C-alpha cells in the first residue's frame, strides 16, 4: 500500500502550516499538534477499515492460443469475500512486450461482483507469458491506495492466422459444390478428361466428340477439367526486410498467413504442396505432399519460423531450391526489396528458375506510400516525402515490369487483400493450365 495523492496533499499542507505557525504564532503549537494527531488517527482508522474490507477472490481466464494479428480478451472476475468490493479498482498486467495491452473495461454485476476485460493485441508469433496481475484500489476515506500483486503465470501461443480456412472462405472461393454432389471438382478448360455429356444448346460445338456421337447416334461432348497433382512450393523469405512491421505486424506473418491459405486451397484442388524458407542461407524444406496432409505440418513449421535480422541471399536460397526440385513446379515466392539496385540479384535468379518452373512473385505494398504520393498539405516536408514516395513506387513498378517480361507472374498486393488476391491468382493459373 502507499499514500494517496489526497493524503500527500494534506501532509504537505499541514507541513506548510506548521512552518508558518512556528515562525509567526509560536503560541499555537498545541492546537497544531492536536491537528497532526487527528490526521494520524484518521489515517490509522482508514487503514484498519481498508484491511478488513479489501479481501477478494480473483479468477483469470486467458485463451491458450490466438492468431497473430488478432485480439484476444483476458477476463478477470473479482468477487468479495466479505462485504462489498471497493470502488475504482484499477488493473495492470505484467506481460511480454509482444503482447500489446489495449482497452480495459470494468463492469459491475448485480451480485456485487466485478468483471474486467483486457484486450491483448497479438503482433508476433511465439509463446508469450503473463506473469503478474496488479490491482489497485483506494481506501474508504481515499487516504491510502492499496496495491495487490497476484501471480498469474499464464501463457498464450500466438500462431499463424488460419481464420479464412476455419471460416470456410477459402473453400467457398476455390471449389463451390456442384449440383449438390459430395465431391468437389475444379472445372475449367483443362486438358484432363472428365466425362461425356449430351450436347445442349449453348455448348461449344468444338467440344463435340464426333466418333462417340456416331457410335451413340446422338451428339455428345467431351467435358474437360483442370489437371491435378501439380507440385506447388511455397517459398518464404524470412530475412530482415520481411521482419518489417506493416499495418500492425510483420510482413513475414502476413506471408505465412497467405501461404497457409494457399496450402489449404491447393489441397482442395488436389495438388501437392511443399514449403521452403531462406534468408542469408537456406533454412527449412518440406517436400511436397497432398495439400490437406501437408497443411498441419506446414502450420507447425510456420509457427516456429523465426524473425531473422540478416540480409537475404537470393542467389544461395533460390539456387538451393532449384537443386531440390526434380519436376516442374509452381513456385510462389514471398519476398521484398528496397529498390531496383538491390533487386538485381533477385531478378537474375528468378530468371534462371523460371526456365524450368512457373514462378509467382508476391510482394506487399505499403498503403502509406499511396497517401504520401498525394499529400494533403503543400509544405516543404510534405513535398519532400511525396517525391521520395513517388520514386519508391516507380522503382517497384519497374522491378515488377521486368519480372513480368521474364515470364514471372507478379502480385503486388495490399496486406488486407493478400490472401484473397493470391487465391484468385491460383484459380486463374489452374483454369488456364499455366503450370
């Protein structure tokens, strides 16, 4: 416990009064002594009342797991052991710095209890702990502030965000149910035979199978679908640039979230999915497996992917990946660059890799740059920032155009639209048989 601001103000006021009385009215010392004694008695009485009325029971509820980029609520239930709860209870947490503490809401129930909800923003992956819970409340006369420390020792595992998978958004986007059938098929103008159907008005006459039509004495068409069992490699750059914060959390986490969504979509489409990560040197490589089988393994691997501080070596990383692949694959590379000069090595190695594989390059565009290009103010600082932002945008566009000329499919998306844009691009690749 500690003295409150009210008690400190009273003591300072009494001290100043004592000095003034001691200098000018020395015969008033006895009343002043009684005033000090009265203040001490009131303080002791307030302390005694607060000791007997401040007993309470605290229950804490914290989810064991949360998705990076989301917010979870830590719930604190406070119940009085005797009497009623003190007024103005304040709550503080001793939490890991990666858990950003947001709003704290305290509500009183009709039964005399109090429930507090503390928002925790999960900005990084990992295992983080909450060590202590601090409660502070004033005494009856508000002369003393009581402080209690309760050990919590709770942990929360922050894992990649798979909420689009759990919500069914990916399933709805990539493979809608066909006429109530149980199995799901990716339909398109593919090269794999699916079935024969009777010709109907509106169908493409070029799809008529004339030999079978002559044998069956009625027009039938060949229905095709996109091929399955393609090999997809999700290649994530975990270097220094990918650890940069963008829209609240790291680019690496956004890339991992999109990669897991892509893995689930590929599993629904019947493809094989592998995973590869690199920074200054090759890190993890998971061989391609059926998408649904690979999803759980990739989720575990991505949860343990660390934030590196070293520069990315695209030459070593992409060359190592090329040596591990034995068949033509769709390689989705999540990476980033600063300017056209530092991107030269990345472009050269993608050019070599694109000779045998189909490459999709995914980069995250900072929405702040678009605001800086067209400033609302016309000050010198705003104009200087606008010129610098415009130069960055032009260099990014030049790099993307150069990659596109080399046959690399580029996706420069905003953080919020990354997952949906990537799945839409994957559907386009499958339907056009680009692998």
